[in-house]
């Protein structure tokens, strides 16, 4: 790692730390950022401060779980987006490309329709996680040949097909819930991507898989680089390509499932952040993957903070990321079309 890369990663770490503190401090009842830092430090060290008790309560039990959930989800989605772009060799690939997000949506709306919130607020995320893993398993089974080999093209097509079927089932469940206003509202809120009401239970749901999966993926940046040189080249260098690709997809799907199950559909984070950082840091996945996690975490924390501070109370982070990501996706599409035209 060069000195420039070290400075970039340090800068992204400081940026993430700063936006987390700022997002924790700002809200309906503002707390000065320096005091927010002091409160968080006192919580870590077990000290009692001389500040109002409500400030500690708001920061510790309302804002901090929400901000940490946003950081974990954003980091996980951005990192898995970078992995998917490397596997498919396509800068327009994103974490939900093999149907993970569609499966999570179906699992969540089904759990809500069956009355999940009546028993526990965490049953809907659990249903989403099960749906995401189930959809991933079906897609992977369809794409795998009898000898255990995995075709990337078949995987992509299977993801599109299964995702379309599952999305239709999600729409069917939504149609069944039209007469149940509160249930329908919860479904739409989840489908738009929302951090409202996120608790330490949601942090506990996201943290283990996101941490373990992200570390595992980041440690395989060298193998991803070899995979980008071509399958035959990677095989000649001693890489078990089918096993590597399978493990990368499984871990990326697990991290994506954990992220989407906790907050709903958050689009374009895994598309925008890796691509922008690749332009700055280059294609080396050994440094790109950690940078993508830090950048994605900061991006989604800022998006959620914008929603909380905006006068529009119903604005959702998923809407903000789509408003930013949609034009960016069109830019990539137009640039790719020009490249294709130049090669004809």
C-alpha cells in the first residue's frame, strides 16, 4: 500500500467518524457536537457527566443505534457492490443483482402481512433475511452445473428471472394488504428504505454478518484482482476459480441480506460509491474494498441525516440514494454506450 492509499483510507476514516458524530448530535433537539463527543466518550469509559439526562438518553437510545445501523448497512452494501462489479466485470453491477434484495422484500412484506409487528419489531427483518437467503439459494442452484461449476452469465440471468418472480409475489402480498392501512404503510416504508425506529436490536442483527463478511471479502482483494485478469490466467496462478467465485458470492449475499433485512431496500449505494472510489484509488481491490466500506458508511449516514433534518418528514434515505444514483446510473449507461459504439 502506497502512502497515498494510506492517506486516502485515513481521510475516509476521519470523514466517517466526523459524520457519525454530527449525525448523532443533530436532530429535532440539537446537541452541540463537542458535547455529543463527550457523552459518547463517557458512555465508553463508564463515566457520569454533568449534562442533562435527556441528552444522554436521546443520543444513546435514539440516534446512535440509527446512525450505527446506517453506517453498517452503507458500508456493507458499498463493499459488496465492489465485489459484484469485480465478479461480473461490470461497473453497473450492484449487490442485489442476483435477487437478494427482491427476496428480502418478499420475506419482509410477508412477515408484516402475517402480523410480525404484533409480536416483535425484529420479526420483519428476520423474515427479510430468510427471504434473501432463500432467493440466493434458488438462484445459485439454477446457475450451478451438475459438476459444481458456476456460470456468471447464467447466474446473472437466473437472478433477473427469480427476482422478477419474487417481485411479482411481493406485489401480490401488497395487493392483499390494501384494506389494512397500517400494515400497508409499514410495507411501503420498508420497501422505500427507512432507518426510523431502529434500535440496538437492529444493530445486533446487522453487525455480526456485516463485520465477519466484510473482513473476509476485504482479505480476498488479491484473489479478486487475479480473477479480473481472466479465469484461465487465475487458474494458471493456482487459484481455484469455481470455489473462489462461489465463496465470494455467498459472503457478498450474506452481507447484503443482513443489510437489506434491517432497513429495507436501499438502492444505488453499491453502485455509486465503489465506482467513484475506483476512479480515485484505482482498480486494486486490496485497497478499494476497505475504502468502499468506509465511503459507503459515510454516504448513507449523510443521506439519513439529510432525511432527518429535511422539512419533509416522510422523506426516506432510499429515496435520497435513488435520486442521486439514478442520474449516475444513466451517466454510466451513456458512457458505456459510447464505448461500445467506438469498438464497432
